[in-house]
C-alpha cells in the first residue's frame, strides 16, 4: 500500500481547516517575503534617490579674513583732511524795522517792506548801560538772631561737642518735704535747642513726686552752650539729675 501523503494524513486526522493551510502556506509565505523585500528595497531606494532628484540649495560660503593689528596700515592723518564747509544759502538782508514814534504819512509813500519794531527790538535799540561806581554803606549786623526750630529732636542726635551748662540755678526745696525730712533725686530729660536754651523738660525717674515740679522749674531756667555738629549748632536731648538733700543730715 502506497504511503499516504502529508495532506491525506492531515485530512484523516483533521477533516476541517488544517489540510488547506498545509497546502497553501508555502505559496503565501513566498508571496509575503517578496512583498517585504520590495517594500524595503523601495524605502532604501527612496532614501538615496530623493536627494538626487531634489537637491538642496547650498548656502553661499562667506570667506572671512582675520587680520592682525600689525597688518593694519597707519591711520589717516587728521590734520591733512580738510572737510569742505557746507554751502549755506544767505538770504537778502531784511529791511531793518524803524525805531521811533510812528508818524502818519500818505498811503502812496508807505513802503510795503517796512515793518515796525517789536518790544524786544525796541529794548535792544536802547543804548548800553554804563558801569557806575560808588561806595557801599556800612554793614549792619542784626543782633539776637533767632534760629527756627522745627520741633523736638530725635532721642539720639550725634554731636561733636556736647552742651555745657553756663547758668544752672538750683531747685527750690519743697517746704513740706523739708518738714517731713524727705530726700530724693529726680532725673530729667531736657531738650536743649540750637541757642542753648531749655525748651522742654520731662521726668524720666523720680524718688518722690513732690520733687518733680521744682526740678522742672529749675531746669527750664538753665542755659547751655549749644551742641555742635560739623561746626553748626544742633538741638539735642540730655539727662540732668536733680538731687534734693537736707543739709542737716
């Protein structure tokens, strides 16, 4: 008995589908390989053929020469160059306006080119003012010049020379405190203006309130030399202690 072919065996084992695949797969595989080869060949051919068919325009090459400073020639002389002066057209001189008092004349004698002088031209027509000589009077210096104060100075004002008290009356001892044997110290914050006068006194610390007002009354009568900063007077705040102590103790 002759050997059965592969297709016949498959038909016996698988009556549906398999025999047709075995019978036609070689044909389909060959066709697929041919199509794939053609596609790859076309893609590679297009990669090399398209630049030949449509060449890109090359940009013009610009040659740049870099010269050294030693290769440059001497600069042109500025003295030998004579620039031609630009031509300026000069118009005919205008009729100078008359300066004086207008006088009525007939219309036939009026010149159409004649103009009247303006206020500026009249001022220029006046003769030059001569230089005068003379002696000045005596210089008078005003006394008691007041220096304006805008307001109290800040808490800290830099100064080169501190104010010095030239008049410092002592405070009055309160009679009630004297009889009661009270003693204490009052520290005042004093505003000394640019003239050295006390403008304001504020209590900073006090051992007894009864001494506050006598200390303030005495501080407002003090006179100082003004504080100086860059050779000029400045207003400052200073602290002054007023001590109230009985002489018998």
